[in-house]
């Protein structure tokens, strides 16, 4: 992208991730001339804070002329991306799409900037991966470079914010209702989430996997460019407001040296490694992916297990998209 200053449109600017994108754009070094927002007609002319003293006026997405913008960051749901991303591309915009709609299209790069930015090539449409996938693959990359990844097992612990503002609100409402001994309502989640865990995120298909689990499986292979590795996942919703955690067990072609592994994780960009037991509360509002509980699989010298936790609204979504934008500007 050969432009001194760019005009950026955030589609879905009133949602959790959209607001986080606006916040990060105001904090991070991107050569921006102006930032604009778009959402449903319901939000037309609403104003959202931008930076210390600025604000963004929200437009009705149906009325947007994409020719007025250089880059559009989409975070408004797959159905919105399906309809409006082609319009943005036809108008000459670069598009960074945070929804799942284009992720597995063969001609659309799926990008974690620290891992595979070179895969963008000449594409003007770039997909942002699933939140849990981003934080899980980031520590796998340096280990794959050392030992050649063969098999991966993911178990996720995903917060209510993964279901958006309505997910957070439902969890808050459930805690309040239980404490007041009132009736519990489930609208966003199929089961009570407060004081509970739900061992399926989304519908279970005929393979007994959910869409969330298949995202992790397929996206991991695409990002790392390892179509033949074995990946399985179990995705669980937990009663946490913000922050996803993943337990990762990985097996490699070569013997693992634990000191070398620790060193590689400690030095890799975007990763904070420590012996401390990081929790979602510890990492809320932070940009890095936090890795801890590193250990070798008992009686096997080619396997390791570790715990990785991140703010799913930042590196899991908004920050990754803005980092892609930064790299495009470079």
C-alpha cells in the first residue's frame, strides 16, 4: 500500500471488537488521515469516542460509498461480510475481515502478522483468524521451526465476550438472577453459563465437532501451511467476561530440548513467557499472548504441553487486524 496517509473505515464499529479496533487505532502507530465508522441503520449518526479527545460518527452501512476509503476493517458478522466485502473490493478498498466468512477460501490469505505476513502477496482481501486460533498458533510457530510439528491437541476455555456484547450481558444477568434467586434466562447460550461450563460452542455437526472446533483445526493448518498435520480441538465456554485460554499439547517429528523450547518462546515476538500462572484477569487489556505451564509430555521426548491465555478482544481480534494494517502500510 503506497499511500502517505490512509482513510480507514471500521465496519461494525459499535460492537465489542469494533470499539476495540477504534481504541487500538488511536494508540498504535499507523499513518491515518481519518477514521470512520459504519454499522446498522439503528446506529446512524451515533458518536463513539476516538482517542483522548476525538470521536467517530457512525454511518448506516447501507449508505456507505467505499470509494471514499483506502482500507475497510470488517467486524460485523459473516452475513455482513458476505454482502459488503465484495462491494468494498470492487470500490478499490483493501479489506481486513475479522469474520469467519472468507477465512478458508483458498485465494484469501489468513494472517497472523508474526507468522505469515508474506502470504498476503498481492491480495487486497485479508482474513483475520479465529480468536482462539491466533493465540494457540503463535507459540506453535517457533516450536515448529525447531522440531517440525506433527500433531496438536487443543482444549479451549473461552469467555462470554466471544459471543459479543450480548454474551457478556447474559452472563452478568445470570449471576445477578442467581444471587437474587430469580429465574435464569438462556438466549445467547444454550445452557446456563453462570457458575457452569458449556462443553460445546455452537452447533455440533454430524462429525460430533462444533463449528468453533473446526475453525481451530482448519485455520491452524492454513496459517502454519501444514495441511497434513493432525489437529483436534475441544472448545468450551466458561463463565469469564473477557479472555480466552487454551491448553495445547503438541507432538513433533524431532526430539524436544526443553531449554531450547523455553528460549524460543521467550524470544518470539508477541509472546510473553513466564513461570507465573497467567489467568484471563491478568492479561485483560494487554497485547501479548501469555504462555506458561510449559512441560514435557511424560515418557515422550517429542511432545510438550503448555497453557496460553490472551485478551480475545485484542490480540484475538482487534489488535491482530490493526497489526495487519500496520504491515500493509510498511
